[in-house]
C-alpha cells in the first residue's frame, strides 16, 4: 500500500511536469504579450523595454520555461502571519495549509474507519486518540507563526506576489467550494438513497423531475434567480436584510466585536453566513442534483442484487438490510465522483464567483488569462493539476478501504 | 398422522406486467412433512421459484402479489403473520439457499460477519458463542480451516465453497425447513455432486425438511423422498421418487424423463424432446395447459382443466387420460 502511494506520487510529479510544459508552451504561442496594452501609449516605450528585460520576455521560450520552473520550486522568506485566524479567514501560509490538510485527513480517517470493522476495544481507543491527536497537531501548526512561500514571481498585472494572490484566493474559494460540497452531499446523497428505497413513488418522481430541472439550468440563471428572490425580494417583503448578493463579508466586518482566542465572534459568523449562503446554494444545487441521480442509480443496483435478497431471506429487518448491506455497497461508486469534484473545487467556480463578486481562484484565473499574466495562470493551473493528482490517489485509497475486493500491491 | 410441517393450499401468486397479469403460480397445493425431502421439478418459468419465494414472502409488491392461498407452517398461516414475526421465521425456521453463490453473499463483509449476523438474529447467544456456532457450522459444511476462513471475504472463496457457506448460513439456526432454489445450477458437475451429498448428509443428521427446486431430474433422483412436477404454474404430478421415475402417469413427466441423457443407453438415438414451448401464463390455453404440446390430447383435454387426483397407480396426477394411457409401455422416454 505504501509503495503503491509512493509510486502514484512519482507518476503524479511527472504528470505535473508535463502539464506545466504543455501549458507554458500553449500560452507562449497563443499570440500577444502581457505588455501589448502598454504599446498604445508611446510614452510607455522605456517602461516596456524595462519590463521586457526584467521579466525575461526577450529570451527564447525554453529559457523562460526553465527560469519559471526553477523559481516555481524555490522557497523565499516572507514575514510571519498570525496563525489560526489565517486558517479560517483570509490569507493562508503553507503551515496553515498543512493544518487544513491534517484536518481533512482526520475527518476522512474517521469517516473511513466508521466503515471498518472494529475488532477490539484498544483499536477503538487508539482510533479516538489518533483523531484527537491529528486535530491537536493541526491546531498547533495553525497557531505557529512561521509562514512559508515559494518564489512564484510577481503578477504581470502589478498586483503583488502570485503566491499571496493564489493562496489568498484559494482560501476564499475553499470556503465557498467546501460549503457547497457539504450542502450537496448532506442533501444529495440521502435524497438519492431515499428515492431508490421508494422507487416510483410520488416523492421519487418529484425528486427526479426537480433534479433534472436543476441539473439542466445554467448556473448563471440559478445564481441570479437566488439573488432576485432570496436577497432582493425577501428584503423587500420583510424589510430585513437576510442575504447579501455580493462579497465575502460586509465592509464593517472588522469593526464587529471579536470572539474569544482571536476566533470570530457570533456576529462575525452570522455576517459570513449571510454572504456565503447564496453562492454556495447556487453551486450546491447543481452538484446535489448530480449526486442524487448517481446515488439513486447505484442504490437501485444494489437493492436488486442477489445478496440483498439473501439478507432478506435471513430475516434481517428492513432497516439493517438498507443501512448495513445496501448502503456500504452503494456508496463505493460515489467516492470516486466526490473525490474528483473536490479536486476541481481548487480551480474555483468562475461563473459563480463572477456573479457573486467572490474574490476566489476562478476570478483570479479569468483576470490573469485576460491580461496574459503567465505567472498567475501557471500557478493556478499547477494548483488544479496537483489537486487532481492528489485526489485521484485519495479516491483510490478510499476505494480500497471501502471495497475489500480492491487491493493494491 | 401428525400435522404436516408445511401445508400450502391453493396458492396463487400473480405478477402484473404491461401485457397483463402473469399467473406465475396458479392454484398450487402441497404438504411437506417434517424431515421429508421434496423435489420440485419443471422447466424454466413454471413457477417453482415463485412458489418458494411466496413461502418466504419474498415477493415484492407492487410487482408481484400473493392473491389467495394459505401457507401453513408449523401450525401458523405465514400469509397472516405480521412482518416482524415473519422475519423470525425467515432464516430462523425456514432457511433458503439461492441459485448463484457467486453473487448471493455481500462482497464487503467477511464470511464470519455474515454468518454471525444470522445467528445473533435468531438465537439468544452472546457474540463469542455465535462465533463458535458459526465456526462449527462452517466445519460441518467441510470448509477446511474454518476458524481462519471466518475472516475472509466472499471473493476469496470458490463457487462451490461459497455455496457451502450459504448452506452453513442456512443451517446455522437449525431451521425446520430448508428451501434450496436450484442450489447447484451455477456449479460444475463434480462440485454439484459434492454439494448434493453434503446437503443430504446434513439434512439427514439434523432431520431438516428440504424443498429442493431444480430443473435437473438427475439431482432430485438421489436426493428426494417425494417429487412434484410443475407445469405452467400448477402441479401436474406428485409421487415418490420410484413412482415418478419408473411409472410416470402424466405425459409431461414422461416427456421430461425421455429428454434426459442416460449413461446406460447403448443405441445412438436422438433424445426425445417435448415439442412446442411453455404456454403464456397471461392467457393460458383452454382446458389442459399441457394439451397443445401433448401427443395424447383428446377433446376433453381441450375443454376441461384436469385437477390433481389419485391415480390407479398411487401417485397424484392432473391428467384426464392418466388411467387409460399406459405410458410405461411406450418405449420413448420413460425409464426402463
């Protein structure tokens, strides 16, 4: 298993390397340069000459690629940042990311072990402690004040270091993407299961119809409809501002009272939720429709399997049949689907982020493409690539955990 | 005489389809005594499996429904039992083994888990006692190294081994009746023989009644005390193994026997086949359902549905001409 993961990681690095080369070449040969806009102004000539020299744009493309590649993996010193609050809100350093990753591992681990047979009490105790341990480690790392960064260069648009921009945007994108994913999973999976159990019932037919309508509605329609109904009309009818149509927090967010230990206060949480709900719901609506369809199909397949008939013939109560025998089998195909969806969250939701003025990776990315901002484009592409590689491995590992027929050696 | 263990009376199980109502089981009545081994034979779609599923009440509405009938088991009418009590009966008093052992076990739980689950459900024992019982039954079905194999998953077993596990699961709670629905169909011939021998031994040891459903006459021959032949949702002949094999009264039974390959046959003759195809169960033919395929059909066969009655030879048969025909004398088919 360990050897398998190492092998997959090595393949992953090779894949990322190839990806960087292909994308770099594509940008180079797609026409235009980052400085084209300055050429309109004749007085900019010396600036263009200076920037061309400074960014190395006069060098051949392969030389530019190797300079980029070398810098891309070189660490630089950066001033320290406060810890825990950084994890939850705003800019993130690599330490904080490790903390988040550790938290995700802890959650994934507890979910995975929920399905593994517990043979002895010591194992149960060990499991509980290990989860607590991972969380404590995560907190400690998050509270530590050292911040790490790689030399990803300066944005060609003149808005600062690419590393800071990408990770700042990534934090925002994760806040939106993970919330949407959680809503989609919490509602979509049970919906699909229930539809399968009550196949062809009124509820099932309604669920199917709603799923298809939601799934086939473009996100810019859903987003705007939500803004119109839940934000604008709701405020008009009730006179109370329930949801905001744009931004991550109100302008007065920082002035709101802070909570204990530098954590956000209740009022601040409320403000965040008021901003987060509508964009998250827009994304979740579509994913939820997809998940419920997949889950329904996979559950139905299991419900008609021979081993479920065996379970029934054994005299098991219906609840045990569904929860123990059907569910675990029906969840296996969903794992792959969800894992890859998580990978693509990193890329941000370009349309949704634009509609809701959400300063995430999607908006950063589309802006960078419009300005032919090589360093930012490359950074975002590599982040998405790394996400896909890692989540593929995670999906395969989870597959092995859930399905005893799958073994890696 | 003691009460029979299982008493099925006028069982009718219908399935509604878009083309109409399929009368899969249409008026089946039979009794099985404690410890008796009963074979149910017939071709595909004659209602054998649906009969078994009906006894277990595994027919899922709204697709299929037991329309009328009475299934008395051990003094209780199973069709009147509330679902919770029926769950006690399933697996506890009536166990069932299915056709395809490759898919009948849940792939994500160990053999031990699945065995222990059944035992804990029906017997008042602790987890470790259940484990011991499970290991014992696995050893009974001749799984070598039973204790260690408890931790294995179904995919680590061969087809024959999995069917043994199914048998172990069925017998682990000492049921009074074991329904085996084509238990050897998916297995190769040598494994078939092993499984049948094993089932025979275990059923005799434990005095378990067995309802063996199969289309393979060879399988019932050595195993069953009594045999009933089903055709188009009804029983057409019932008798002891000797009666059925050596003196069939119904032309369908006679035809089935004739279509068997025999090792002692010396001449190279074409195998007999029952001509035609089974009738539609939505609109069964008027009169005898076997009539259109029968070589001996007369006017009465085309008019009236024969009922199961005692023939002069002893067994019960549903044929108008059973007593006048001497099928034994006709060379084709019938055993020696």
